[in-house]
């Protein structure tokens, strides 16, 4: 090999090492940010053009844009913050008790002439919120026995006993309200059972976490699972479904180590559904056979991420999530957003944000109008985006974060475009991600499920909780209503009777509606 060829080989090798070093440095920065940095995707806007919007001015920002803004009033040399909104409206849904401050009989005397004072009026001073701690009481259930004395005189004794309500759990001291409260505290307020155990102790009741776990497993299997199965069948009739999954650790799974990853899957009806449904399903793995089995019979649009397991579904049009897509460009941003290398990922983010901004403006339109406006306003942005993806490919290292983001876009171009096919499809899978978030928050507290039965019960209870919330119900009121009513219903012989207990039925809405403060 000639010296010139050796020199060329060394230069090529140095170039490869520089690219590898740059990629590794980027990886270290990315992992450091994930470990120690802020979890939010918000950052300062980059100088990429006014027409491309600010970097993270997305439609689905965490803060509510409709929240009242505080104003400031100058008072005697200092500023006092005062929130807009009538306090009366905030407390209109809770009972009010009038507390009247008055004078004692001894004080009702004029200090000047000793004449008795008379009431001439009263004035409102303030409103306070009083907290009344929870109380527990034991209900001893008795029933009366009746006898016909006439029949008794004629030698034909006739006796009749009063009927008693069926228990929510046989041979147990559990009541509808106590089981509902345990479920509410764990699956709505994310309290682990050991803390619930202490909470019961403060109320004077010794109730072990094992007992509470058994309550939830039995009540979920006997009363909630049949209802969830009916909701599952209703979900399969929808035209738009969202899906997502997250890891859960389950102990004592047969043939598996306790450290093995299991999964909690979430399936949700679409954003524009008149009857929202959220179904959780526990499975020991992430194979595509699980969504294939769960969604058997579904024909429509599936909103999800690019996980290959969803490709096993037939007769389904996949719509990928642009929020997930944008996150890949966010991960490619260098720590210094003013660095020249931030230009390309910021351009990718800006294209995504432009689509979200247009989507925000189309929210109130009908399905047909939204479909047409998307073709008019978003299709040109998408065409420009895909042209930019092709042009940016040659400017980046293929294995870099930005290179992976561009490859991800190219490999799934059609799935990212499919939301244009129907006006009721949406641009992101945020609905499923938001529905599964309460589970991920609870997982931080209780860490794992003690058994597959417990994981299955958790999936059932989370399904009822999130479906109730999506329909504007108070989950505790809904649980208590179900546990009071279902034991007296012959729904196993007539499953259609459960339709009266769907969260959108009129009587459920009237009995279990969430109070609005």
C-alpha cells in the first residue's frame, strides 16, 4: 500500500472515529438529561422564523389556557394578588351552614342608658370551608319475622321473613361503601395498601392490607368484570380506537422470574365518541398477539405508536402519533439550543408544532369540515415536511438521535399521513397516554402487583375508574352504586341488563355525577 493510500485510509478512519465520538457524546448528553434534567418538553424558542411558531407552543399544553389569570390591585403602597372568579360559584355544590355571631343576654344592654338592645340587622362577614373527618360505623343487619295469627289458630302456621340485601362479598364484613372507598383510595388517589391500613387504624378499625387486597380481587371478579366485558364489546363497535402499553412488575407469575417485565395495555374509544370507554388489560408480555386477540372484530382506525406488534391486526388502518414523533426531534436537540446543530431538530419540531396549531383551530368543526380543512391547510405543511426530511438525511449521522428521528419518519410515512383520511381521526395518541398516566403514577407508589390475580383485578378496576371519569362520573359514587345494585340483578342470565349500569345511562348519570366546584 502506497503512502498516499495509507494516508487516505487513516483520514477515513479518523473521520469515522470523529462521527462515533460525536454520536457517543450526544448519547451521554441525552441520558444525562433523561436522568437529571427536567421531564417537560418545553424549552426556549429558537430563531427559526415566525411562520414556524415558537418551539413548544403546542395545542395540548399541560396548563389550562382557560384558567383565570390573576390581576393586581395597588393597595396602600403594595400589590395584592386577587384571583378573578366568584367564590360563591366555587362553593355552590356543597351544603352551606349559617353561623350567626350574636350577643349574649347579658351583653344586650346599652352601656349609656342600660336600655335593652334589639336586633336591627345582620351583615355577611366571610365564608369558611369546614373539614369534617371521615367516620366509620358498624351496621348490624337484622331481619324481622312475621307470622299470620289467623292461620296459626287454624293449625296452618304461616311465617314470612323480610328480605335482606345481598352482600357485596359473601362471609365478609365488607360493605359497598367500604370496598368502594378502598378502591377509590388506591386506584384514584394512588395510595398503597400499607398507607390505607394505617388510615383505617386512625378510624378505629384494624383492617389488614391482605384483607383489602382480597376485597378488591373478589369484588372486581364478581361484579366489575362482567360489566367491563360488556364495555369491551361496545368498544369493538367503535370506529376509532387508541392503544398504548406500559411495563408493570407482577410477582408469582407461573414459570417467570419476579423481575420479568409484564405489561398493562390500555384501549380507548376515540376523542369524538359519544360513549367514552377505557379498557385496561394485564398481559405477561408485549407480543402482538395480545392486541390482536383483544381487538378481534374491530374494523376501523387504530391510533398508536409504531410498535410492530400492532401490524398483526388485520382490517385496521393505523394512525401514528405525531406527539411521539415530535418527541424524537426533541431528544435530538443539543443542550445548548443556540448551537448551530440545534437548527435541524428545531425545524422538525416547528413543522410538528405547525400541525398542532392548525389542529387546535379545527377542534370545533364537524367531521366533514375538519377533513376538508386538513387537506387545505395541513397537507401543504406535510408535503413540505417530507421534502425537508429527504433533504436533511444527507446532513446528519445516520445513528445519531436526529438520524434516527428522520429514519423513523421515512419508515412510517404512510401511517403518519393516515389521519387525513377521516375527519374524526386525531393527530396524536395523547388520549391513550393520558388514560394510562394514573396507572403509571400509582405504580410509583405500590411498585408491583403481588400476583397475576391482583394485576388482573387492577386492570378491571382501572377500566371502571377511567371510563367513569371519561363520562363525568365520580368513581367512588359509581363503585358504591354498582356494589349496592348489581348483587340483586340477574345479569348472568340476562347480560343485557348491565346496559342500564353503563356510565352514560341516565340513571347512572343522575346518581353518580361528579360535582363541579
